[in-house]
DNA sequence: TATAATAGAACACAAGTAGAACCAATAGGG
DNA sequence: CCCTATTGGTTCTACTTGTGTTCTATTATA
C-alpha cells in the first residue's frame, strides 16, 4: 500500500496539501491540470489514482471536487503516552489511551500527552497530576521547557539551557538544583506546548 | 449525515450565516433566490434540504421564514466571557467568543471560560494568561476555588472558606492576605473545574 | 527496454437550474 | 367564525453543465 511516490506524485501531493490549507473545497481535476501545467485530466486522474492506492487520498467515487486528502489523525485527540516524573523513565500506560486536546493547546506538528508526577515544575504552575501537551522534536531553543531523556534512561521535564559545552536543566522548584550534563547525555524528546488540569 | 457540502451548498450556508448575524428573521426562499442569483425556488429548496440532511439547518416543516440554522454549540466549545483579575469586575470581551474545551476539563452542568489576569492564584498553579473553566453555581463547598462577586461589583478568583458569620477568600500568593467579608457581600458566580494553558 | 508521464477523445454521472403545479399557513373581510 | 385571497414552502419533471472516468496512443526518462 505505502509504496514510495514518484516525483510527479509527490509534487501533486504537495500541491494538494497547500491547496487544502488555503481553500475550503478541493480543486477539480481541470484546476489541478492548469495549476500543474498539464493539459490532460486523464493523465492527472491516473496519478491521483496512485495516491489513492498509496493511502494518501480518499477514493473519490465519482464525486465532484473529490480529491480529498486522507485526514491525518483525529484532529482533536492525542495519545497519552504515560506519566513523567523527574528522574524516572516515562512510565507507559498499559493500554493505549487518548485524550481530547483543544487545538489551542497544541501545534500542527505531531504531539503527545503526558501526565505529570511530582512537583519539580511547581513554580512554573505545573502541578502533580496535570496533563501536558508536548510537541515531538529533537531540538529546543534555550528557555523552552522540554521532555529530555538523560543517558537514554531517565526522562524529565525541565527548562533547558544549552551552551556549546554543556546542557543545564533547570527545575522550577527552589528546593531542587539545576542539573548539568554534557550534550551527548541529553536527548530531547519534545517541547512543552500546552498544559491542562482538571479539578474534579 | 455529516457529509461534506458541495460548493453551492457551502455558499448558501455562508450566506445564511451572514444573514443570521445581521437580521432578526431568516429570509424567505424568494429572498434567498434573488440574493443568490437563482430564479427557481424549487431548486433552492432542494439545496436547503441537503443542508438539513447535513444537520446544519433546522428542518422547516412548512413554516414561514423557516430556514433556521441549527444552533451550532458543539458540545466541545464553551463561551469565553472575558478576563478575571482580582479586584476588578469581569472585563467582558467585545464580541462573543468561544473556545474548545475537552470534556475532561468541564462538568455536565453549564460552564463558561475566563482568562486569568494577574498572579493572585500563582501558588495554585494558575498563572497570568491561563484559561479557566468555571461551572456556573451559586454555592460552593469550603476549600473550592470560586469566582465570587464582592459587593456586586468586584469579581475575583479565590479559595473559599465559609463560616456561619463570615466568608474568607484566600488568595494563593503569599504576598497577599486573605479577605474577610460578611456572607451577604459575597455572591458566588461559579466554581473552578478546569484550567488550561498554551505555551505558544 | 521498462517505467513514468502525457495528450486527447469519448463517456457517464453528479450538481445545479428552471418552471410549473401543488399544498400549508396566515391575514382580512363578511 | 367561516370563507377566501395571498404569501410562501413543497414536490415534480426535465434539462444543462461541470467534472470524474476510462481508454488508447505517444513521448520522455532511467
């Protein structure tokens, strides 16, 4: 199913993605043709059929303006991967769980949710039991709050400060001290983009 | 049921939305026809029927001016009433605004959303800029965090402690002191049930 | 030489339109 | 209160147009 796309197919797919962000309705084959510099919608149709086979486009059974991209995941739910507590690996949840997340609290990039254990970020307003939304990334800017893996085993949620020689992870709890590591000890898993808490 | 609209149907729906904001009564089919450049209300009726099937318009059983939009109000959005800062009235937002709220952060009872201004609840992990979800209620149990109106004018977000003789409102900020009132000065607007924060 | 890409024609079906005739609701006059 | 006229929604059928589908043949590309 997921065989690799030819160059032209990739090009068409990219165009569809852009069009999708910009317009309410998918384009017609004729519109696509002129946008891509083709003069035969028959040829285009064949290409699109390939995208359908690849699982990237909904099969359009005679519908007009039916070139719809397969919608990527539910737009309002994210997977809850487990618990995060300073100094322990992320504790996975037994069965796969998901949670509703408002679009305001996430980004367009892939995100996941963790539940916080412990008080290491209490002064940033992140409490025990809160859910945090994390954008999956392997780099961060200084000052961002990241989920980082130390020595490949211990996961932690901290504010990051990177210098050429070392990485410092700052807890937001005056009872705890910043932790210093060499850059190759720390692997960034993602960056905090949202947080939510329930009081009942 | 919720299949996607054709281009014409979308156009009609958009027009209805705009008309809805502007006028008291829905338009007649004839009015719609001339507005949309149609000359047959029969055709229009067919389109509208499609909108009814899609669940966007109330079925209009022979009623006059019966093209009523279905009250949208997904069960996942709540109205944002304004800002709350200790010691000032709730500052209303100009135009009616709504926000997506996961069911986990709300209750089944009527709720609304406020945005927090200031640091009076910082030690409870509620920061400047956070959105809070409040269940509409006029009573609270001791220890709950409430939106309360003081002397009918000043709204505030505080943890409540009620005794027979007085009401104490505790801020969660050691720089501020608890406030004491007589019970008839304080009217409870709602109880905090959820909170969310965006980091971007 | 095989695979990808293209053009073009012929076709089929969905979307949109018009118009007429038919009902249902309301308002006004006896 | 009933009768009737008028307004406005409902239901058809027929037609036009837009747009996806299929095919066959030809040209690039690797």
